C-alpha cells in the first residue's frame, strides 16, 4: 500500500494568511500543516510516502522542513501537473505500481491512531475504506451516508451546500483506494462519482473516528489545530540552547526551542509553543494555546492568548493579541489592541471553542496577511481579516 499526501492548491478561503504565501507552509507549533498528516502516515506505514505539491509551492522550503525532521529519505515529491483532485489521483496511480493507495489530504490533522484504524479496517475486509467523522457541520471533503459499517453513498462538498443533508457523518479526508479507481476517473467520473461506483461494485468500509481531528480550511482553523497539537499529550521540553531568564515564569506545558529568548519577568502559561529564535520581551504574558513560530517577537509588556504568530511575525510592545493569527513577517505595531468578543448575533463557520470565566463567549480576533501591518495604537476586531494593502474584511 502506497501512502500519499495531497498538499497542492492554495484556496482563497484561507485568505489573507496565504496572500503571497502557500497555505500548506503555514505553521502550527513548529510544523507546516502538511507535516502532521505526513508524519502520521509514516508512523503507521513504516515505508516511503509520496507528497503531492503544486508548482507554486517552493520545493526548497519543503526539503528544508523534511531535512530538519530527518524525513528527506522517506518522502518522494510529486509535482502535480493538473489542478484538480482527479488529475492528482490519476497521476499518482498511473505512475505507481502498487494495488492500493492510502490517500490523505495534507490539511487534515489527525493522530496516527486514525490512520491505524483505516489500515486495520482494510486488512480485515480487503475493501476500500473511508475515514468517517461524526461532524456534520464540516463538509470540506464531502458528506457520507452510512449503512452499518459501510458507505451507502457520498456527496461532494459542492452538492452538500445545495442539498438538505439528513446524515450526521462526513468524509474525513482520508481514503484507502484500489488501483481500479483510475479507470473510473479515466471514464470521466469525478472523485465522488468514482466513490459511488466503488460502493456499488466493491463496497467501501468506514473507519468511524470520533477522536482528535481538524480540517484546516479557514484561517481560524489553525487555532483549532493548535488545540489538538498542544492538547492532553503535550509535554514540557525546554532546549538547553534556549535563553530563559531566571526571573521568567513558565507554568504548565511549555515547549521552548533552540535559541529562543525569554526575558526578565515574562510569564508563559501553557500549553504554549515558543519556536526557534523567538523572542518574548520583558514582562510579556504568553497565555494558553499560543504558538510563537520561528523568529517571531512578542514585545515588552505584551499579552498574547490563543493565537499564532507565524514565522518572523511581531507583536509590538504594550499590545493585546487574542484569538488571532499574524501571518509570516507581519507586524502589529506597539499598543495594538485586538478585541475578540463576537456579538451574540454574529455567526462564524467552524467557530473556536467558547471562552470565558464567568460567561462563555464566542471569540475571534484578527487574521493579518503575510507582511501586513497594523498601525501603532490601533484597536481592531472582532473577527476581521486584514490584507497586505491594508484592506479590511469582516468575517
């Protein structure tokens, strides 16, 4: 069985975070998002894997990420020639000799146990398998109708938006497919039509998974992913090459990478990730479920909570950044205040977990484009996208 990760495409719904930057290279707790599904696949397969990327994805960045994790000899890159899912699958299956393919989208973040369940189900039945999730609100990979332990039919995401859905299950973006899938695609069927043909001819088993699982489709999904990555299994690791002031306070699970610097009187309340070369200034307060990626900066006396600062992003001194993602090399200038409490009548697709001590509220902050800027002293939010040219869009 050949493991395949599909990491091509740079959809507009991730804007502004992928403005001039590739979606699959956005990071969560030190890893580009495609690496989570790739590492899970490698953990369960024990062999080599294919990573399908598009022409716009910088190969040197991919190789750098793989080499840093000693995965370069376990992964073969495939440059997708077309732009559709069907073209990617045809290309992979046509160029390989295997009879079965374990295919996952690169924006699925799930533990190795989910993939183990897929393989176990296939070994027991010798049939195609689809990961099925009891999350009917997330239709990114299609809708699943289930009969017993098998699929009855599937519906594409596009059709799901226009139909009344009377099922509690969706496809989880991971599939075990037979070689004959290529014949169905070559006959002009789209992926979901091919799946329904397989249901009729061979049957498709389900691997029902109710554990940790995130589909990264919207900018705030990165924060949801951070919840999973820094969840119950988080373990404190402080690199001996990091510089942590003896006057700083670290509480809970905190991961601190090489060459990070945490200044006097800073407080890090985990779970939190402090990446390589990141700087936490004097008196700063980094709160739970925050990820400071490589080279990012939190200025003196700044508070950051439930947010991700992508590589080389800066939150200036005396700022408040909550429920937000600052894109690579972006800057929130000093004294920026992010308001994240959404009005009760504001509805957001795929909301984050409710927050609050006395009253739980729905919160969403700011999502700043790569190299974008928020001017000093600004009050922004709640729930806004800020583009590189300064344009603002409410979520």
